C-alpha cells in the first residue's frame, strides 16, 4: 500500500506546474553555479554579466512580452489586478527610497537596493509560479494580467530615470529626451504596444507557439542566461559583506509589501469593489515575491552596484523559497 505522503508527492510530480517548477529550479541553480564556476575557476570576467544581460533585453524580453500580451484576455472586469500592482509598485518604491537613501553606502548602491525593494519577481521564476502551483492555470493567467501595467511602468519610468543618471556620469547637465525611448534596451515598450494593437484586432498568435511551448523555451533560455550572469558576480565574501542590508530589505519585501496589498484590498472592499477569492489570493502572493531578476539586469546594464544586486537577489529569493513559500502554501491550501 502506497503511503499518503508518497502518493501526494507522486501526484504533484506529474502535474504540469510541478514539471515547470522543477525545470525552472534546475535552470536557476544550474545557471548560478555555472556562472560562479565560470568566474571563479575558469577566468570569465565579471564584466561579461553586463553583455549577457543586454543580450537578454535585446533578444528575449520583447518577444516574450509581445506574445504573452497578444494572447491575454483584456476584459475590463479584471482591470483592478494591474491597477493594484501599479499602486503597490509606486508605494513600495517611495517607501524604499525613503528608507534606503539614508544608508551610508555609495550612491549607486543606494539606487540598487531601492530597485531591489521596489521590483519584485512576479513572473515565472517567482510569484507567478507559486500562484500556478497552488491554484492552477487560471491563477497563472491572473498573475500575467497583474503584471500588465507593471512592466510598462518599469520601462517607462525606471529605465528613463536610470538613463538620465547614465548620461550625467561625465558631470554635464542632461535631461531625458523622447529619443532616449529608442534605446535598444527599451525595445519591450514598442513590442507591448504592438501586442495590444494585435490583441484588439482579435488576431490570434500562431498556434504552433503554444503547441511547441515556445514561450516556455524562451523563458528558460532567457532565465538561464540571466542566472548565469548573476552567478558571475556571486561571491561568498560579498554575501557576508552586505549582511546588514538583508534585514531591512526583507522587511520591505515580505512584511511591508503584503501588508500594503491587504490594505489596498480592504479599501477596494470598502469602495464596493469585491474581487474574487482567487484574484485576492494572487495579489497577496505576488505582493510577497522576492527581488526581481530585472533588478539585477538593470544594475548591470546601467552600471550600478552589480555585485550588491546579485547578493540581494540571491538572499531574497533564497528566503522566499525556504520560508515564504511554505507559509503561503499553508495559508492558501
């Protein structure tokens, strides 16, 4: 007779969510380990991380955004998910800036930890996967809708601000101009606009994309490259160096952000806007997500504190997997 725990594990291992989760875990751990070994044992330069991150932005991000947004159901009844995401992003960014600008660390390190506090891993490698694992495919769809305004906000606000800092490095006075939106690193913006137009025309993406899991493949390749780049800058002594920064960042990511999400949901309830239990659950789970890979990408691409970004990403994601995910699973199952 098969023991119940063994049966549960066997049943879970056969689900598509489990297969995707296992693959992504292997990609994550393998990418970081190979990046670490490439740098520490085989002489790969840490500066290669910036080149790799640029390749990810140029070659993968815009394609994934184009297809995912094109395929989305843009019905008005779920518009509150991305609205809540945008409000939460703005509020947490302001709070992070208020907290971390006073730290006695270099300016580029302050900007890096502000990004780490503001930007969360709500995609396939973080919160969306937890939604999928606990609630299934519909929750994964809601997680994608949650991110609809989140990604444009990053590329329309965070990227331009970092671009201004980048062009001011030589000490001259410079302002962000409209032409800077044509920076190749921001190609995801026109891709998203094209995707929305295609969506509104009721044209459907080619079905072979979904039949052959093209999106999954692109995500795994892009993730592997990003994790490899992070691994290039991972050092044990660096993880110890930033030890005092982990606690305030964890408080922002895993206590303050979910608390604000619950408050927003309560205010919506008072206003007579009652979301479904599934939508509320997705919002809470995504509000407790760790620091985003895009934060490390931006830190490398715009010459911020790349080593600090990698350390913050590793520690917040490690804590998320080891502590936060079991708590979320206990709460929602």
